[in-house]
């Protein structure tokens, strides 16, 4: 597999009408799995719940976890075809997978996702809070209360609700991994509300790491830069999508598959002395900002 197969000058102009987007409509399709990946069985016997697991980074992490021996609960909004594809990829690795549809901005959906994971897969060892949405607005005066509340419910409230529901089922050695973004570290004038939510993810992660350390539960995060996922063509105008990621020192957007190693690391015993930390995956953009 060639991870650098994305064109250095961008991808074809394209746009989707609704978030979080559909992976099957993207050109080119994101790189999700490394066929040459060598498993170390680092997650053997474990169970992971991944929000936004139907596509993008979430799908890659689900496949990567399955390759490492974990069963996976895939939480998603309503992209059933994408979710079914992810389920099949997990099952192709000989692991169990369940699908849980629903809006994680709703506390009852979060509680149900955790309970379904326990009921159907028997336990919960890894929680990946990954689901998110974003709505570009270049003037704060145009950020409606509805948009603000919607973005915080999906990106922040869900993380609180899922973590709260998961903690009673986690044990020593369990791991919580939260997906943040490069934006709270650099600022983004066109995504102020989204950036604020991702800043909350960073703060929540570091606070919970300290709160749960005595239980032996590690809490860390990953902060992606420009990554080629369905959220991009479903967020930005097609001409912006064409140039997406070309401003990085590497000259291209990142691929979902390029996150697998970090999420596996933070979920496995390879990171037993790591908590409250973030891994930055952004093609060098953060260091050049």
C-alpha cells in the first residue's frame, strides 16, 4: 500500500450536501487499512467502543483494533452503508463487530451505546471518543445559537456522556482516547465554535487523566491535522476541498490509516506510562504555523 498516493497538488473538487458525509462518494477514497500491517496481538481479548466508527479515522481505528485482536462496537449517526462496510472489515479479521446507530449528542444514545457494548460483547476496555461535526463561519456574529449548541453537543457533550457511562465498566489497564484537532493549538478563524469544542476535548482529557489515574485508567488523545475523511467534502466548498491539505509541509492531507499506530499505542500496554498526552498527526503543519 502506498500511503503517499494522494496527489501533492490536491484532490478533485467535490462536495457533499450533508455531514458527516459518505465515504463511498469520495474521490479518491481514503486509505483505511494497511494490507501489510503486522499484528502483535496487542489488544487480544479486548473490546473497544468507537464513535464515528463508520468511516474516516474511526473506520481505520476499528480495522486496526480488529487486526490487533479486539472486538469492536461501532457507533455512528445514520450512514448505514458505510457502517456495514466497516463491520465487514472488522469481521474479516476474525473479530466480532456490532453497529449502534444514533446521535451521540443525545445522552440516552450514549448510555445505550455503552450498554449495548456490554450486553453484546461482554465487556468494555477501550473507549474512543471520535465523533465530531464542524460548520465553517468566518464571522462570530453569524454563529447561531443553534449551531453552537449542536457542535458542542456532538463534540463535547457526547464525550462527557460516553465517558461517564463507560467508567463503571472500565478497569485497571483500560484506556480512553479522545480525538481533538490541530485547531485549538493554532486557532482557526473560520471554525471558531469547532475549535472551541476541540479545546474542550484537550482540557477534558488532561483533567480526566488526573481524575482516573488512581483507578489505573489512562486517558489520552490524538490531535489530527488536515485528514482526508468524509467530513471534508461535506463541510467545505468544492474548490476548498481541491486544495485541502496542500498547505502542509508534506504537501498533502493525511490519510485515516496514518492514525492507526497512534490509537493502537494509546490503547495497548505499550503506553502504560502515558496519560494526559496528545499525539499530533498533521504532516508538520503544527510546527510550521
